C-alpha cells in the first residue's frame, strides 16, 4: 500500500484537517494508518506517549485514530524564539535556539532524521498520511523543503492537493502549484480536494469540469466549510472557531490572548461545552464581566508579561475580583517574581509577576517534559507538563480559591469531554467522507 502526501496549494489551505479526514477514513476501513509531518512550525506542542515533544496537530490526528503517539510522527519541530530565531526540537527533545538562516544551512543534516522517523512508521503501518507545510512550490526553497518535496520524492508517495476556495483564486492556485511541481512528482498527483466551500456546492459543478478537463487534474471532492473546533494548530484557526451555544450559558470565560500565546488546545473542553461562553481578550478591557479569566500558556513568558503591563491588563488582573486561572506560562505569571539568570527565555534577569502566589519562578535550562496522571483540584487529570520555569513551593499547582493555576496542560479535560470529542470527530469525518471520492483514493494507493 502506498503512502500519501497532502500538499496545500497555499498556506492554511486545510492540510491538517484533510490529513485527519483521510487518515480516519482509511483507519475506519481497517487499514493501519499513521499521520506524519516531517517538519512543523508551531508553538502548540504536546508531550507524546514516549515523552517527546511534538506539534499538537500530529498528536491530535494520532489520538483520533487511537494509536500510540511518539516523536516519529513529527521528528522536527520549530517554535518561535522571537527576533527571527526559533527553538529547534529534534526527535522530541529541545536542541538549540538558532536563526532561520542557520536552520536552512544545516538542512541536509536533518534529512536522515526525517528518513529514520518515516521508515520507523512505514515498518509498523500500512499507510502514512504525510502532511506538507505551506506551499510545496516555493521555488527558492524547494531544495530545503523537508515536509513536501523531500518526502514525496524520497518515498514515492501519492499526492493529494488541497485548495482553499474561501481565499479566492482557487483555479490559479491549483494550476500554478501543479505545473510548478518537479516533473517526476506531477505523475504522482492523484487529484485535488477543494476545501472550505460555502454555499450551494452544486454551483461549483462547472468549476470541477474546468479543473478536470482543462487542467487534467481529478477533483476528489468539494468539502463544505465546517468548523471542527478541535485540534487548533495556530492562533488563526483558534480565532476562526464558531462556538455552539445552548442559549443558557452558565459560565462566561475571558481568555487573554497575549502575542506569544501557546497551547490554546487547553480551551477545547470549554469551547465544546455549549454551557460555557468563551470570549477572547486582545487588549485592555473590564474583566469583571467574566465569571473567570484564563491565562493560557506562553512561548515567551517574559515578553507576554511585559505586554500585559504595557496594555494595562496587568493592573486590571491585580485589582480584579473575578476568578483567575493560569496554565503553564500563565501560571508562571501569577508568582511574585520570574527569574531568568541563565537567559533561557529572555535577556531580562528578573521581572515582577502578578504577585498572587508567594514564591518565585526560576527558569532552568533543562525543559520539563512529562506526561501522566495528576491529582489536581480534587480530581485526577490525564495531562502533561512542558516548561522551563520551576517553583519550589508549588511544583505542580496552586489553589488559592479565587486564584488557581497549574503547570499541567489538559486540566479541563474529563471523560465526558473525551466522549464528546470522539463523537464530534466521527460526525465531522462522516460528513466529509460523503463528499470525497474514497474509491478513487483507494484505487491509487492499493
């Protein structure tokens, strides 16, 4: 059975979603399937079952399939370091902070790492669905493209294009990407999926005819725009969510979106709950209108703390009488001081925190990467830790009644959420399957 590469005809075309859909369809048909992304750029990371750090999209896709998660699903991860630099994570472990130029200069040394991960999965699964990154035809970078060109060329994967019709220019994007692909890869393209269609799909029948007859590219399906509200990979997908409300919301939550916010997947149990109303806070505003304010994780805690002070939310939080909950980086902001003498996150050695918790956060070079069952706030939580900051007095969590926080991600999840999430994924994939030519996909990979 051949593996599949999912190429977007533009950034944010929906590659992660289509990877999930095709993986789940093949899995439900009885095939052993693994999602894969050679190199991802995301501040949203999860600790996998093997203790490695991988992008949330690959973890979410694998979790939906019920398979074991490991660093092999995403062997290379880049996280923003600010100032044109990135934190490089290889095989689940943080390696170094480096410039983008330095990363590309050493790209050939990363190819064996990607190859090893792919072959590991190839030996254990019938089919790998390999998600691409950005556009596969950035002509000045194609020789450095690990997720698209390298994977498709090295492992002879079949290719499915994904085009975002909502952006406009769908015909140009399909024609352009296909015709700019290397000649040996054009023959591996089995078709295109038109994604994010709004309105009457029948109105695109002439569009399908144009793509198939003039471009000679089969259309494998036209997928309607449906928000899944799960597996958020970036802040844009988070801001585009549509929450389904019950009309009798019992809890109104304000979530502060600072510039380097991360791990917003912690919000999924709240967003999926129709009795909770979630609103995002992007600047100075009254916090007393909320039942609770949440401080999410942060990739650069000191910079986000400085942002809170600059926009006025720092003082509002200190004076607020509403409940406040912090997770990971947001939890660290709640302490008296944050001390970074080693320059792990910034060049600021000491900065004043919100002062809610009577201890300091000290940043250490070695990152805590841990997954397990935690006893938090009176219940067991299946979660994970991923942080440099350490508190000696409150190493896991703090419960001050109105003010609470924890280093543990997944704190809002419970068995009901996991059941609801499974139902939501099955329903979403089921609807999309009706719009896809699954038989054609199977005929090309078996």
